[in-house]
C-alpha cells in the first residue's frame, strides 16, 4: 500500500503543481492560441491564465502580452511560438526559463520584486532558442530567433548570451 501511495505522489503531484497559474494574458491582438500540456491548442481570451508547460503561439499580425504573478511582463511579437518551461518565485529562489521556438519575445523583468530574476546564482531568468541562451542581468531585453539565427538586444541593464554548442566560450 505504501509503495502505491508513493508512486501516486511521485507521478501525479508534479503535474498538479505545474498546472497552477503563474500569470495571465493582459493584452491580445489578432489570433493567439495556447496549448496546455497534453491538450489541443485553443484561442486565448483576455485574462486567461498561463501555467508552466503552456505553449503560446501568435499568428501573423498578432501579438500577446503576459503578466506574471510577480509583475514581470513578456510580449510575444507576430509569428512567435514560446513555451513557459519553468517559472518559480519562492522565498530564496526565482527561476524563469522560456523556450522561444520562433519569433521574438520582449521581456520586462520586474526589478521591484524582493527576489530579482537574474541577480545572484539562485535567481535566473533565461530565454532559450534552438541555438542560444540569453539571460538577464538587468531588467529589459528582447530575444529573437528567425531563419536559424538567434539574437538579443538589452534595452536596460545587462545580460549574457551564448551559443548552446559553446557555453563556456561566451557565457557572462
């Protein structure tokens, strides 16, 4: 009986934990949809929630803005596809990992929060593309991936960007 109980906790609790809302759609223009883990994509409405594991897609001439629970904001530009891989805001640790499959995401990281993303080793905010990792050491940046090319523009603060195949050469 105990083995069965622990197996249920091991397999079911992580999926429940990931289903908790971590933010909501605060602006939508055009056609935007979200695919929740294991489900088909559905159109997004204003104030719909977003959770870890969700994949957001903006169609041509569309955009989406998501405001997270600690007030950081991301804006997905037209023809983008992004997964919320990890998003954790706890007492001693913050971690945001976004996977950008295509398009552009503009991240405005809330610096007023007690534990700031990107400040110290326990506070990470990164956008991963198929060819690069971009992380924040400040408050605002854009990440893009188009035609096999990744890039980043730091509007405020500073950050890092490195090729995923050469992480030790250009990191930091």
